[in-house]
């Protein structure tokens, strides 16, 4: 691990060849130890990642796929989220592919069924000819006893060729509210990353302020930087309401089973020029899904074009939409939040 990166930095690997499998295994082992996992749990995480990376090499006709390792936390319980996606052949029979011990030639022989068995939390989305996305979460001390009211899924990656991502995001979870922020630094590269990361710092430092007040503080703090498009969202679960404030081209949508609301941002760039900061209030549906993304993800996606996806883990929703709608010439970030879903547990 790079010691200069914060503990909860996401680690991304594009898996194209067999050498990347060992790289993924070593990264997972190092990350598990850094997170304080027991050796047995670290070994399980390494087995899962090795199997997934091997499958990406063997079954995507050279196109490969992606692994995203993201440390997560619920209260004092630290976990590791393993998110994998590809544009490979998908699965004709998902149930058969998940049968314990079912493995195609050349893999470790443990199969996706054993990956599911080793995963305290597991979910998968696949369709024939349309690729596969899979999420596994492992925890340092068993499953969280009090899961967060909203589950958050996220993919945030730099444009190809850049080490630093000009998009950044943050979240704060409490019993009654969930606060999310997404920043898209102008352009890409180190200067864009500096602006976006500074926005996250201000977001994390502040307590007890509204989305509009927080956006104003970020705007002031970013003066002299390249600037960023920024959006702040507060979901009040018990009041069934959403407060939103944004400037620039961050896109936000609240989806109910039969409703859709677009979140309104004003023109401008935080830290450079903001004409108006205004807070809007929306209804949070009982079955609500919140999607928030930078302009590195195209806006023409339709969740209902993916049968059953809205009921999957938010990490899978983020991975599938990012996979299919990422704009290749820009950094991209996509956040998905929804109420707790029924996950498979061991």
C-alpha cells in the first residue's frame, strides 16, 4: 500500500492478464492486514480476489475487467468491500454458476459458490452477453449489529492515464440522517484532485450545518484553487425528506418504484464563481434510490433497462451504470444510496 494514501482510499485494478492476479492478491493481503483483519479473514479476502481476478483473465476474451477494493466502516466495525465488474459474456444460468464447487477450467477450483460462502455479504448481477458485476464484503469482527439506515455504493475513478482522480466524495452516517457530498474538480489531474479533495476535507470537518451552508463553506475554502462542481445531499430517513444544494454539473436523481425526481443544481463553480446557492427539499420515497454522479458519467442511463438491478446492492448499481455509461475522456464518480437490502450472509 502507498503509505501516503488515507486508510479509506479506494484501490482500483484493471485486470487484463495473469500477472495482475498476483498483484490483486498481494494488494488484498496488505490491505487486510492494514485494516486489522485476523490472518484467517485476510486469507479469505485474498482467495476471493484471486478467484475473481482469475475469472476476469480467463473469461472476458482479453478485455479483462475491474476490481475496486474499498475499506468501509459501520460504527467501530471495519470492513473491506470487493467490487468486481466486466463486460464479458455474462451468465446464462446464474444459479448454476453459484453452485458451490462449480468452477470453469483454469481457475482455483473453488468457484463463485465458494466465493459466496466465504463472503459475509454477497450480491451479484449478471445477464447473458452483458457482463457481470459482483460485490463481497468482509468484516473485521463479524457482521455489523446495527447496519446503517442507507447502504452506499460508489465508483470513483480517474481518466485513463492519470494517477489522481479529479472527482471525490464523502459521506457521514448517523441514526437519523445520511449526508453525502460529491465534488468534480475542474478538468482532471493533480490540480483537479486538489480542489475536489479540499472540498471533502471541509465536508468532513463540519457538523450540524445544512447542505446550503456546507456548500457555502466549501465555496469559500476553494477560492484560489481550480474550483469544482459540488453537490451536498442530506437524507432524513425518519422525516422522509431530502435536502439538496448544488453548483455545477453534478447530476442527482431520486427514484421511487413509480416516481422520479431530478435534483436541481445552479450554474457555477465552487471556489471560482457561484451566482446562487439554494437548497431544495424533496420527498424521500419508502423504496427510494438516490443516484449522484459527475459529468464523467453520461446522463442517458435508465435503471429500468436493467431488470432487477434497482433491488440489488447499491455497489452493483454503481458498478453496472458506471461500466456502461462512463465517459472515457474524463474522471468519473457515481454514488448510489438506498435503504438496507437483503444480502446473503454466512
